[in-house]
C-alpha cells in the first residue's frame, strides 16, 4: 500500500494515479533504449535507482498506471494498461495478469459504469488492455458507458487486416481483444489532428512513437499540464531527448516530437505526466542547453 497523496489538482482539474502494476522488469536499458549510452545508467544510478532502474540487476523498473482525470463533471481515464487474462505470446511480461486494477479504481471512487471517456494515447499492448475484460469466453467493454477516443491513424495502422503484423510482434492479439470489442459495441470515436474534450482539455496528435500517438493538453485557471503517453518512457529521455525507445515506429519524428513537447513544457511550466514513470510519476522540466532537466516532482507519493 502506497502512503501519501495519489492525486494532484491543476486548475480546476483533479488528476489521480491509479496503479495497475509496479515492480521489476526483465528489460535492460540496452533493450528498451538502444540509443542510450550504457555508461549513463551506471553514472546516474544515484538518482535513477530504485525508482526507475535497478542498478544491481541491470534491469529497468516496470510501472503501469492510468491517469484518472475529473474535469467539468466528467470521469476520464487516460490509457488502460495491460489488462487481466490477456494472451500475449510475444510479450509475456503483459500476459495473464491478475491485478487489482479495478479495485484500485474503486478505491479512487470510480466504478466501471461511472467512466465517461477513455483515452488511448496510442494502441500499444500496455495502453489498451483494460479497454476490455473477459465475460465468459467473450471480451467485452470494461467501461460500458464510455466513449473510447482513439486516433484514426493508430486504428488503421494496428488493424492486422489492413496492416499484417510482422512475425513475433509483441502487439499480437491486442487489436482483436482490446480494440475490436469496443468498436463493435459502438463505443469508439475516431479522431485525427485534434479533439476538444472540454474547455480545459484538448487532445492533439503527436506522432513518432506510433503514427497515431497523441498527447492531452490541460489548461485551467492559468495552470497547465501535458500528458505525454510514451513520448517519455524514462526520465533519461529528459536529460537525453534524442534517446528513443526500441518501439518508436518513426525514430526521427519521435525525437522531434519529444524535443518540441519538452521545450514547450519548459517554456510554459507545464506539469508533465508520462505513462510509465515510477517515483513521483510527474514532473516539471527546465531547459539546460541542448537538453532538459527535472525541475521538481509532482506532489504524489513515491511508488
């Protein structure tokens, strides 16, 4: 049990971290971040370990959570993790989970039927899993009253009928069990470019990591935040913004998008909410020459 605040408020908008999984990862920095200098992890272990990196084992730390956003009376979930009971033959770290995610959501005061909007920043395996749950032998929408907001670009790109996946692809089965059921139920709303949720929240395309990667912008009563999904996997990418993950579909565009958004966050003092940061999970950044530094962390309990 994590003691301490799980929520912060930006303007009139409340943001709550809902945990799915936190623990050791089998991935090494060299696997997930092939662009990174191995010496950087070793030389910066004093602040990366233990929140982001297990220096003793040479492994990354794995964090999956949803940002629960309450804005203008709406209950919004940003990204839905890996889900329970999913068959992931080429991504076993996300297979057959049995987590307390829905109980954690209930602890935050939300039942599945209370959710008004689900945002998938992109359609990778660890961002859409709880879109659906198993009912008997069928995958059904977990949040039956929600609009599921998905970019048209990712919806087309990850459809295995339109774009067959390569052998041993880690996203195998994801579209079929976590996207198709909500689309079949008529709950998916496709968008492109930008999508206004309310006067405080705006979704915008931010391609590179995937063709349809998106960010959520929050501006309320003079305060701002930026939910960046997997544009940032690790704080190492703040200090070294040209470092991509191995899952970036367009490496050059991913770097350009990351630099642009970090520059804006620094200039406008936006609180940055990545999808997978451990520790305090969100931060402000500041420019430092050709890169950036963490200025301060959000007032959230460390995980």
